C-alpha cells in the first residue's frame, strides 16, 4: 500500500519530499521560490520551509554534497534566505552540475540524524 507525504506530518518526511522537488529543479537548472515550493508541498505559507530546508542543508553539508537548499530563493532578491558565508552563485552552479540522480535520496531517519548531529 502506498504511503503519502500529506499523511506524514514530520519535518524529516517533508524534507524527503522537498528533496525530490529540488533534485528535479536542479536537473533543469532552475531555482524555486519559497512560495512555489510551499505550494507544491501544500503548505499555506512559505515561512514553514526554513526548518525543513535545514534538514537538507545539514544532510548535504555533512555528506559533502553541493548544498541543494541554495536553489530555494526569495522571489524578490533571487537569493536563498540563509546566512551562509559562501559564494551563492558558485554553490548554485555546483548544485546544477551535480548528478543528483546518482544519489540515493536520504531516508527520513538519515535526514533526522543529520539534523540532530548539526544541532
């Protein structure tokens, strides 16, 4: 029987769902606005995304992957809302060039472990 993300209300589950969205965007060399991602996830507002994106950031950072979360951007500035001291344009290009379809998507517990480790 299939499971549905809409029925799993945990942040690690939603981060796994968001991973899929971002990999597809990265493959097409696209960014996504916070509101666009919130809409795809069925959220009422984009403010709930920051904690979920943090799971993806920590997982990528700890596993030496390009920071997939940097392609989620503010609609007006075109920049991610994270305060990292990195060259965002260079990091975005790393994300776009990386073969994300060669990476097995992280499981809920892997995302949770990365989040806890980085806390």
